[in-house]
C-alpha cells in the first residue's frame, strides 16, 4: 500500500517541479523586461508577477525579496547570453576576430545591458542592494572576460594581453551606453573594425 502511494507521489512530483521551473523562468524574464522598460522604481514584485501571469504570493515563494528577484533575473539572462555567445563559436577560438569583437559588443547593446544598468544605478543608492549587485557584476565580468580570452585565442601569459582584452570589454560597455540614447550602429561598426585590426596586431 505504502509502495503504491510513493510511486504515485513520485509521478506527481516531476510535473510539479516542471511547473515550478517554468514559473520561475517566467518571473525572471518578466523581471528583466520590467527593469529594462520601467527602471528600478517602476519594477515592483507585483508588477513583475502580473506581467508573468502569476500571483504575487507565487512570486514571493520563488523570490522572497525584490532584491532576490532582480539580481537573479540579471544573472539568469547573463548566463543565457554567455551560452549563446559560446554557441556562435562552437569550435572555440575564431579565425575572424572581427566577428568575435562584434558579438562581444552586441552583449552590451540589448535589453540585458539596459536592465543591468538600471540595477547598477539602483545599487548605487540602495545599501541593501549594492553588495549583491557588486558581487554579481564581478562574477558576470569574470565569465565574460574568460569567454573573450577563449574566443580571441589570447595568451594571457604575454604582458599586456589581459589588459588589452579588458580594454575591449570596457570599450564595448561604453558603446552600449552610447547606444542607449541614439542608434549608434554606424559608428559602432567602424569602432569594431578598428578594434579587430588592433587585436590582430597585438594578440
């Protein structure tokens, strides 16, 4: 009798876990979209829950605090973008450095960057949020740097190589900021071409 019940509960548990994962993912995606569109002040847990089509209680079950929800959202999409970036170059280091530079720059010109920027601004004013965002940004930054090194085929044992790669990422972030106000595509393309040429000489 007990064995039958255990089997039934195990069978029921898997769909429940799937639903829970799906709900969590909807909340993360809704949080990111709200943050990108409305900024920190306009993105409450209630607003995100409504957008995700779940109750506020369900949202708080997955993410007890607003800080939990938004840092998790930015981290989730950062991981998705890292996976997508690596998938563009499945063989690893690419022969075409311009394609790598362009893909890295694209990381900073979409909704993820806009959402992350809102989170950074909020963290600069919110003591409770600042350490979490600082730690998150450091982790995302290390992963992006590691991917850039791999895809560029850069040897960081050579003096200056690490700084060159970091300079590329800092430049990409600056282009992302410029693109927030106006469509900066034409200038961005010229800068990407120049950086790729410089990397071919230096790396």
